[in-house]
């Protein structure tokens, strides 16, 4: 009996140690090497202990603004030091959902993307996207605020966009932010897992939004002055867009869009374009019910590329740095389901190849540092800010 009790105690002690390891902040780890088609990379852990980090922006001094889904905004220093949560961040909707067997699962709302104003050096303005609660549910919302000079918080916060209508549930908020060369702001949204509203021009659900930084509507938006249409809409028929980047040469917006069971898409949304969801898709419904393929509707806009199985794209950029010369001009996309950084090679605006670089964790966002190295965020309860640099040759 005593031997059995000892065994039980040993098992409980092991379980307790594992639980404590999850709860305690992650300390900086040794760099590990990842092999790629263009040579080895070194992956360093800059900071740990971030609770489901979602978006980031590199400040002029090299420090990194990072959002955490529960509603915290922090500044991460080069040595991995995390600031206290900044004050003045808006309240967010970040509820969990109860699954089929009664367990809670992670929702998709909360504090999401962060972007710097193109003139941040002069005005210290930042933009935050987040899920905002209301009487009828929640919706994607964007606010801008000024980062205090002492960097302890935000001031002069003002909401510049609210997705209408608000809906129940915690899925498909989209919410990437991207500034175009003309100074307008693109906001990606999801259809809140409601399907048909993506085709309804009277709602913001399942749309790409284009506004000015103060929230006003540009006169050349495609649906300005059209009865029954929201003037903020740039394109429609989207499912859930969590990856967006501006092409450095053309100035066009590119997006990575999550499909259902199969059929993630790489799109270049044109003004007024209908991208088909839920009328067509390269994937099918989770139930197995088929959805017509996009070629069956030539009147709708097509995608540049599709992924089946899915990669679940979240965060992306066009690489312009010198740290990885072979990657210049490539599209780098964070992948949740493949736990990878996806490198997409382009020729004349078309996909010519791709490589999935395994990271061993769900990658929520990717951005470029001033020296051309890369930062990645891992989508975990104890999430990390990773840095990718060229691997040092062996001694």
C-alpha cells in the first residue's frame, strides 16, 4: 500500500511541476537553429510570459509594442524586459466559448492589432483594433490614441471605426491594420461566423474597410453615395482576414484570408470587388457540405493563391531587409495551424513557390525590425516574442 501511495504522490508531484511551469513566466532560452531552403536561421526568445499576444509594432528606438488578447498593451525592450501594462487602453470583449463537452475554448476577440501612425515620430499616434461589446453583442472596433511621452500609457483616445452591426459569439473579428501610401487606413474584418452578411453591403461584416486616420470616409471609396451601402467598404465577400500587408512597389493591399475546411486564400482586394464568400470557396463547410469552387462564378474576383490544407494565415509582411538577402520581395506569413512561418515567393505579382519554416508554435504575427531581422509572436497562454536572425557559422 505504501508503494502505491508513493507512486501516486510521485505522479501528483510531476503534474504539479508541469502546471507550475505553465504558470510561471518563460525565461529567455538559448537560440535554436532552424534549417531553411536558403540556409540556417537562429531563433531567439526575446521575451516570454505574454498572454495570447496578437499584434505588434516596432517603435523608432527598436522597442516593440505588443498587444495581449485579454486587453493589455506592453512595451518590450531589446533585452526582453516587459513594461507594466500601459494605462488608458480601451475595454475589450474577450470572452471564452463553451465547447460541446462543456469545456471552455479560447475565443477570437480581445485586444488585437496595433499600428503606428505614418508620422509617429512627430505625433506619437498609435492605432488599436479590438473587439468591443455592446447591447447586441460585439464587433471589431478601431481607436487611435497618443502614446504618452513617458510611455506609461495612452491619452486622447478616440474611436474612429465601429463595425456594424454588433453580433453575438466570439469568432471572426479579423482586425489587421495597414496604412496605404496615400495615408488612408485599411481595416480587415470578419463576418462574425455569420456567412451571408459578407455579401450584404449594408453591413461591415466580412469586408475590407478604408478610412482616413481620423475616421472620415475618402471620397473615392467605391460605395460612397450608393444607396444601402456602407461608404467605408472597400471590398466584400470575405470570411475572416487576420493577415494584411501593403506591397512596397505597387502600394496595393494584400490579404491572407482564412477559409473554412480548406481554402485559405491570398487576395489582392480591388475597390468594389466581391471575393465570393460564402457563395464560393476553395474549401467546404466544417460539416462536410460542399461549397461551389470559385471558377463556377467567373463574375466574382479570384484569389492569387489558395491553401488546402489550410495554414490559417495571421500577420504578414513583404520582406525588404538585408539580413536575409534571398528573401527580399518575398511575402512572409504567420501560420497558426502549420505552426510555421510561410515564405511565399512572387514573380510578376504571382506566386511562384513557397516554403513552410517550422517554428514549433502557432505564429500569430510577424514584423520586420530596423536591422532586417524578424520578430514573431506565438499564440499561446504563455506566448513568446521570438527574433529570427541569420545563424552564425560554426567555429
